[in-house]
C-alpha cells in the first residue's frame, strides 16, 4: 500500500512538472515602478513592486506604500497596505483625530487633512488625562506671562518655555516691534546690532549667485547671537556658513564671511585661544591671516614636534589625524579619528582606507559617485577642524592644527588663484565634504539647486631635509570643490579623489647638482677638446674648420651624456637619452665607414701551365694564390662585428624576471615597505617615477655586470674568445688586417705566418702547429722575438695620400689612375688595384719605402688614459704596441659600455612613458635587433667595398 501511495503521488506531480516546464523559458523581467509613479488613488505594493488600487474613500499615504482615509473619514480597521476600512464621520462631528481612528468636533475649523486646527501659541487637546476621547477638541492657550514664559512647540502638541532671547528682550514670549525677530530669535533694536547680512552664496565655477534658504533663516540670527551674547553654537554656525561660502573675502560685502570678519575684528578684547593669534575667544578658527609670507612661515619654519621611524624601540609609522566635527547648526558632534575613510568619499575596504595614514606611504584613491547617492548620504554638511595628534614626554597628548589650502577661495565674488608661490597663499582651517544645504532656494525641504562637493583632497607631508629622525613640517590639506547644478541626480555623477603625498625640498640637492654639473661639464669640455685634438692629429689635419667644430660637438654630446648619467642615475632624470643616442649613433656610423684591407702574405708556389686565350697555345705562368683564405677571414670579421660581452636576449628576460616575477618592481612604490611581495587586497601605493627608474636601472646594471664578469672570467677562458681567435686565425691564414678608423689613425693586426705560407695540406698544417707549440720556430710578433700582433697605428700624411691614390680605383669610384692600364675593364682595374694595394701595404710593413717608414713604440701612460697621441707622425708613421686588442673599438665588442647605457636608458624611458616593464623589455629587444641588423648589413657592404671581397661570398 505504501508503494502504491508513492506511485500515486508521483503520478500527480508529473503533470504539474510538465505544465511548469514552458515557464522556464520566459523572461525574468518586470517593469520598474517608483512609489511616486503610482498617483494619489493608488499605493506602491512592496511585495509585488507594482502599483495597487486603494479601497473606497482612500488615497495613498505620504510615503506612497500604504493607503489612508480621505479627509472626513475615520479608520475602522487597518492591517497595512490596502487593508484599510474607512467610515464617514457624522455631519456635526466632521473632524478626525490626529491618529485617524475617531471623529471629533473641531470648534476652530479643519486643516486640509481634515484634522482640527488651533491658532498660534495654542495646543490641540483631543483626550483628557486618562485618555478618554473628548466630544469636542480644545485649543489651550499657552501662558506667556512672566511666571510661565511658555509657548507652543513647533508641532503644536505641548507648551514649552519660550526662547531665552524673547525673555531677555521683552520679558514675554512675544517679539513685537521695535524689537527684531530673525531666525527664531528676538533682539532689541536699541542694541549694537551687526550689519544686515546678505543671504546669498556665490558659485564661482558656474557663475551663479543663489539666495540660500538656509542663510535667510539662520545667517542674521547666528551673527546677532554670536555678536551680542557670544553664543558658542551661533558662532560656530556663522563660521560654517562662511566656509560654505568658500571663505569669501570682501572689503565691502556683508555675506557670512563679512559678518564673521566684522565680529572677529570687534571682539579683540575677548582674548585669544591657546596663544594662537588667529583664534578668537568664542569664535571658530577659520583663517590664518593674510600677511605676505605667512603661509611659508607656517609650513616651513617650525618642525612637527614628533619624528617618525620604521624600526627600533621608537618605531612610529602612524599619522594620528583627528578632527573636531560640527553640524550645520554649529553643534559640536565629537572628536573623530580620520581612520576608516572619514574624508574619503570613495567606498573601499577598511584596510586600504587606513593605509592612507601610514607614514611614508603615498596614497591615491579616486572614483565616480552618482549625485543621487551624494544627496542621500549627505543631506546636511558636516564640518571638520583637522589636527595631528602627538604625545609629549610627560605622556600628555597634544594636537597640531593642520592648515588648509582652499583652491576655491573667493575674493570679491571671484575665485582666487592660489598659484604655486607659498608666499601668496591664504590658508584656512575648516573643511566639509558635501554641501547640499546652502544651495536650496525658498524651501529647505526641497532638492537643492546646486551642490558643492570636495572633488579633490590632498594631504601633503613635507619632509625636513638633512635629518635622520623622520622629521616633518606641519602637513597641508589642499582641497578643491566642484559646483554641480542638479538636474537629474540619477544620471549625474562627479569624480572625486583623495591622496596623501610626501615631498622634500630639492633646493639643496639642486644646488649640489648644479655644482657637479658645472664642474663635470667643464671637464667634459676639456675632455672633448682633447678628443678633438687627437682626432685632428689622427686625420692628419691642422686646420680648424666646420668639420672640426661638428666633430667636437659630437664628442661633447657623448661626454655630456656620461656626465648626466653619473649625476642623475640615482635620481631618475631620463631625458639625457638624447645625448647618449647621439654618442651611440656617432660610434655606429664611424664603425660603418672604417677603411679595412686584408694583406695577403702568401706567395706563389712555382709555375703552372696556362692556356693563352686567343692564341691556342700553352705557356708557363706563376701559380695563383688561393683567395679562399681571404674569403674565410672576411666572413669571420663579418661575424664578429656585432659580438657583445653580454647576451641581449638573456639581459632583457632576466631584467623582466627580477622586476615582475621576483617583485623588485614593488620597491618603486611610494610607500615605506621594502617587501618584494604585496597583498592584492591591501592598498597598493602608486609608482614613483624616480624610484621606478632607479630600480630598473639598478637591476639592469647589476645583471649586465654579472654577465660581463661571467663572460670575461669563464666564457672567454674556457669556451670561446672570438676576438683573440680572430687574431690567431690571421696568423694561420697568413693574412694581416690593416684598419683605418680615421684618416691617419687605425689598427694593425699582424697575421704573417711564421711558417712562410699557409696554403697547404692538413698534414703540413698540423706539423706547423706542432713546431710552433714546441718553440721550434720564430714568434708571431711584428718585431723579432716578440709576440705583439696588434697595434694602434698613426700614419703620416704621405702614407695616407699614397693609400688614397690606390684606394680610389679599389673602390671603383673613379676612373683609372696612372698606376692602371686605362684600356682595362672595371673588374680588371679593381683586381690590379687590389694587388697593388696588397703589394704596397706589404712593402710598407717590410720597411721597403724609406720615405714612408714607421717606428714601433709603447704608448705613454697618459696617452693611454687620455686616448690620444702626443707625437704627430710627420716623417714616419708610428705603430703603438697594443696588448689589449684595441682594434675591437671598431666593433660592438669594444663599445659595450655605450651600448649598455643606451639600452638601459631606452628601457627606462619606454617604461616611464608606458608604466609597463613588459612593453619596455619587448621594445628594447626590438631596437637592439634593428640596430644589429643595420650594423651587420651596412658593415658587410662596407667590408665588400673596401676589401674587394665579393659580397656573394659573405655569409
């Protein structure tokens, strides 16, 4: 039976489920209805979120979410919403009690709501003391005589003691003429009454002046009560209205600030508060004063009494900001810590909000808030006097007043440009976040016409220079307000921001930088002049022409870049890349224009039989020398042109790894933490451009230095040293390399084989190497019994002129010379020029030409340091011994420092522009490859042009 019952239940459920199936596909939407959309005869059903009809003799309540009886009808039952039953009152008892449940006679008439009404200073009584309903309502007159001094309250429900000013002036609850009634207060006309206030407020951004209902009601009364009675609340309210009017300063106006200044000026005899000359007794502290230079004195003369530290027993990293808060009426609300986002309109987690007041942490927050939310959250303004709390040695807590720089300060109804000169600043004290009160016209219950919002608040903390105890000057609150004309609060919005910044005077550092720049800049001029003089000597020219000046400027650009780099690498000034780029391009172009020639020392081996073209015969001829050794050496030279001491790809990836993965980039955040990891849920400070440059350049330089140390200490020793291998290859190939980087200066690699020839078989090659290893042959050096194969050369003008005559035909830029047969074709001319050049340079090295001879000597230490030659090669050329393979100066290898700094600066500038280490790494690698391609391509063409090696054989 139980099983049968279960199956029966299932059978009943299946149709229901099947019927419910199609509704799953329906749209889950409903029309939006507001209570105000329902109209008077209907109400807003909070369950169905739709409008419903009220019953007979009913209408919607004031809130719109229930129904109430019409005037002349009493309630019989009320269960909420539409569950209301109404019944008409009799004709002779046509009034309804205040609670709506009974009918009652009203002797003095009815209100529009159908309730009994009474005259002024009367209260309505509907029941006796035990709660019994009266047949006819009573209007009881409040006794305003001297014994009672009572009057009806605002609601007319009870008699209360009338306001004290009425009693003081008239000894009653009436304020009849000639006494003055204003703002609910009574003042004697015979007293020294303050000037009549102007109840307008100026919105300078919109160019609109509004007559404020709040000012109309309270301005004159607050000023009079403050002036005549020193009423604390009235004085605070008057100060608040001055702040709402943007601390307006005027020589003639009697607006809120004009009345405040009037009272301030005429109450000097009351004394000051806490020995602060700007703080008058009974009055709020609104202004600092308008003396020139006062702002600088307040902000930069006196240090804050307490220092801050991140470690040790005196660890102190919290800025204890506290504010005295007041409402618009001038009532003191409470002492309030600024932690928890009191001054921050943007919603955020409590942890992130409190990070704003950690010493050393730069905090930034911004968001966009709808006007409707602002109006709901801030119906009345709250005013704050901000202080910084600190302890004294005796344990007593003290407060330091925080000045305010109001960027919307008005003078004669015009905005005051506070500017950047502190001497001209006008500092104030009190602030508010939102003012949706003063912009109401005519009726305080209606929506304001204009609201004023603190759209930007910045707390600036100025660090004291040359101190190790974390000393600061008094902080400064800079505030900017936005005036907003309210039109459609649901669609309007405003962007607000809050930030805490730390600053330090750079004047002393600027002086030191200027001194260093002047001294090093002067040395750079002298250094560049020495370089230019060395270049002139190397080019064999003694005339100072336009080319000399241009060359000096190029040298100076490079040296000035190094000066900038030395001074600014720690401070993040990155615009010097322009000068480093000039130096880099200068070196690149110089390398692409070097003169190079391979001197082949190989001599023919015997004779061979050779067919004579056109004659049909065979004759004996000198055996040709193989060109393959030259081609092979040219390819090796082409390969080492862009060899570097670091791996560029590894450099970029390693820098990116340490910055982004390990987390070194977090050291560039403007906070006091040195942690490499950050919690994504906690507040993350913004980046510092200087720190970002410093961290990225430090990581770049450290990784590069480690690469160069590894390259020099391990890779070149145990794996491969391409520069020295090239020198060895020259010796094995029996080919010397003659390089001219300047007209009269260059490098020479002596590759003449000690075995006499290199064009041999494998067996003889191995035998030669074995003899050399066992010292059974002479040494490889240019001079007898020496190993020196590389030289810096400074050639004479005569030598250069002879080189140029042969070189013109070699490069095929000119027609045949007297050395060549004019009837030969271009290729034959070039071939003959090649052999001529080879023979000439070989004979030059062998001291054949006595008029163009050379000497070999060591460079002086000072010559090595300055990178120039003191002796000019007038009669003889000079070969300087070189043990450092300095010919690499015409390669990437010898210019690693320039390349490294250029890459680092390029990386830093891209990062500072994009705030992305990843993008900077990608673009840096791309520019490295582009310049490497240019260097290889153009350098290969120059090599083929200068050495007559067919470019097709350069691979």
